[in-house]
C-alpha cells in the first residue's frame, strides 16, 4: 500500500469517526468508546474538579463526536474560564464541518484576545470551502488578526499565513520573500514552500527547502518539509532519507515517527510497526493507534490488545470493518 493510499484510507476512517456512524455509536454508553466519551463529558462539566483536569477532559473530547461530546464542548466554549474556552477550540479543531463551525465561530468575537486568535487559527484553514455567508462572518476576524500581528518575524509569518489561508497569495508571497531575504530561517523557508505548494509550484518549494537545509542542516522542521515535497514528486528515496533525518534530530516528535512509519511500511514493515507504536506512546492520537492496529493485522501479528484499545475511540462498526478487511489472516485472537 502506498503512503498516499494509506493516508487516504486512514483519513476516510477518521472522517467516518466524525460522521453520523461514529455519532450513533458513541451515543451508546454500552460500547467502550461511548463509555469513555460519557466519562470525559462528565469530567469536563464537573465544577468540583480542578480546572486543569476539566481542560484536559475537554480537549480529549475532540476524539469523539457523540451528543455527550458536542454538549460538553459546547458548554466549555461558553465558560467564564478562558482556559476552557480555548480547550473547546482545541477539541472542535479535530472535528469536521458544521460541528466545528458551530462551536468555534461565536468565539471569533470573544472578549479575550487569546481566544479570538485561537478561533481564527482554527477556522481560517476552512476558508476555501466555506460558503459566502460564513466567509463574511470570518473575514472581519481575520482582518483584526492581521492588523494585530506584531512587526516581528513571528508576527509577519502569522500575517503571511492568514493571507495564504484566505487565498491572498500575492500578499503572502511578498511578505515571505522579504522575510526570507532578510532572515533565512527554517520557519520562513517552510512557510514559503507551503505557499508554493498551494499554488502548484512544487519545483520552487523544493528549491527553497534545499537552500534551507544547506544553511540549517540541523533543522528537523526543514528535513520534514523537504521529505514531504520529495514524496509529492515521487522521489521516494530522498523523501525517506530526509524523514529519517528529521526523526533522528527530534526522536520525541510523534508526528515524525508516524510519517516515517508510513513511508517505510511496504519496504520495512517491522520497523514501521515500531514507529507507529512509538508515535502512539508519545502522543496518544487515535489515528496513530489505528495505523498500528492495521499494520499488525496486515503483517500477521497479534492485534487483539491493540483492537481493544482502539474500541475506546472508534465505533464498533469501524472495528468490524477493519478486522473484516484482514479476516483471512488468523491473528485477531
């Protein structure tokens, strides 16, 4: 299975998790996913608990999309506590479509600048898919964020990102080229490469990233971005080499471990399994666990414990679909 097809399949499963199928399954407290969602929902709304525990529970509800999660995250978004309002954005950011918009959009006009900023960052990437009525609601918030951006390297990168999200590519490119000429920093190179990718200029993306790696060979961020560019241009060996380097520089980065595992899955499945496991231990993202379970099934390793853990996040129908796909391999029990 290619990285592209693997990502597409995993993405489809995640979309199902966030759709009606997952909604129906997680609404039932008789299944592990529903029970865990109910527990987290109670914790999120329990005023007797310390605020940091309520914040953590709210963020974890982003892994679910049943009624309990929607209600709890919605209430957190209206909390008097700034931390809970921010947590509600972090949770809803993992959702798809209307649910995300309904939770986050009222916070575009929050009285706390930190909340406003998080809300804009959560919704700006949706710009290209939003209908005009939604864009009219989001545009003033983006304008405020652009105006409030500090005249620093970080502020200019933020402004360029917002322009790119709103498909104002010329404005974004002007800022980034000026920044790159003044400060050839890894973050600037990556931002410029992302702009070039968005505008179908992959050769320019590769060029600026290669320049960046020459100047900053110890930047995991640059090696990661260059690996993805090489993968898009079907230069597999170079892609894997740079992803290995990114992971070597930052072995604690779960995302790097996961992507390297996807790239190595066909040629080195055992190493891919180890990387998936490492990624999940470092950052308990359901997507990482799903890939670990599927990889175990695909290579014939025992997956019973993995699937049991997976059932805490995914509806029963998704687990059955996954196991049926590999039902000819006797490794589930």
